[in-house]
């Protein structure tokens, strides 16, 4: 029994104690209990996250498990400064995307399947109007994904929702 306690109970007790030490419990007048996580504690956990996951965390986004695989291209210089479907001016250096049907303002987690690079993009335009492609990335997004020189790449994208 002592062996069971040392191997099973002790590790879980340690996890519980460490988890609770990272939180400060506050009693709110309405009777609800809230917990605060301090930045120093979050920083300890963040070192295990990818840059895209850190972006999702900062923006309050989570995965929806609505995943698609497709080919993507990028667009840049010719459209730079022109108006997008959201009425903002297209900036080829920002991390945005064009999609035919997703609601404007939707955030996507895009993964380049050739090198596993990931980024979070915001849909702010319509397109592409080329058969076999569902998404056009801005030049800035393409550079971050490592696809700037390649032109068309195979990607995985997942719709992100509010956490």
C-alpha cells in the first residue's frame, strides 16, 4: 500500500498543490468564486507553446476542430493599398488572408504542411478566384509560413473561436 501511495497518490498531490499555488482565489460578493493566474506563472507554462499557440492565448482564441486541407497561394504587391472586402486597405506585410465563404473577421490557425510552420491569420478579404484553392495569404503570412518563394503550398487551416 505504501508503494501505491508513493507512486500514484504523491504525484497527483504534488500536481494539485502546484496548481493551487499558481492561483489566488477571490470570493466575489455575488457568491461566485474566481481565480487569478499571475503572469509569472503563465510565463512558466508558455515556454512549451508554439508562437501560434501563444498568439491564440493572448487573443483569447481556441481551436474549433473545424479543419480543412487545401492549397494556398499568396498575394501582395499588386493589391497593396487597395480596399479589401472589410473596407480596410490591404497591407501586404500584415498577417491576413482572403477566403471565399468564411465570415470576414474569422481567425484561422494555418499550418504549412511542408515544414509544419504555423501562424494565426485574420480573414479580411474575399478570394481566391482560382480553381482548387480556398485561401489566399498575404505576403507577410506567406513569409512567416516559409512559402514566399514557393508560390502555392499545401496547408491545413482550422477556424479559431473565442475561448
